[in-house]
């Protein structure tokens, strides 16, 4: 019997109008309903065997090809999950240390600026006192003051 004859004989089967036959691993594979249904029969199966296989496939409950069971927690041999968390914790600690160090450095630089200003003021004062001392000494010598 041809595919056209099988389609006519099983016209009551939903999607049978797309029935196609292929050979796979020495078996006849029938697909229909746009490839969503499949049945396999022996290479020399009779027309009745083919019809029975198609009708039996319709009665079977559909089965998901991908399991939807929740994945069990497995222990990591490498500890990669812990390492990721550990690295994240360490990075946060390092960032905090850098921020603390930056704040200390800002305070130290401000203090250095204050020290430099005080040093400049001291130098100006000493220079003024040196000028005053030279004037006093200049009174008793012939040096210009």
C-alpha cells in the first residue's frame, strides 16, 4: 500500500495529511501531524501493522523529551561555587581597604599641605628677622643694611 492509500485509510487520524515515510536504522519511520507524531515499524511490516502502530501512537501519552525534574544539588569537586563567593568577598574587602587607604592618603596630603604652608610662613618670618638683624648690625658697621 502507498502513503496515499494509508492517508485515505486513516483519514480519521488527526494530522495524517502530513504523513511521511523514511527509513532509519533498517526500520520504517512514519511521521505525521507536521512531525510531532512518529511511529516505527519493521522493514517488512504489513499495512495493518503500520495502521496499528499509528493508532497506538495516538493512544500513548505524550512524553517530554527534556526532563523537567529539579536538579539535585551536587557537591563541587573544585569548589568553584565557593571560590566565586570567596573571590567576591575578597574583592569587596580589597575595595574597602583601598577606600580606607584613599581617605587616609587624603588626610595625610592635607596635613602635608598645612606643613608646607607653615614651613613657608616660617621661612618668611626667618627672612624678615634676618633682615632686621642685618639692619641692627649695620648700625655699628659701615655695611649697608
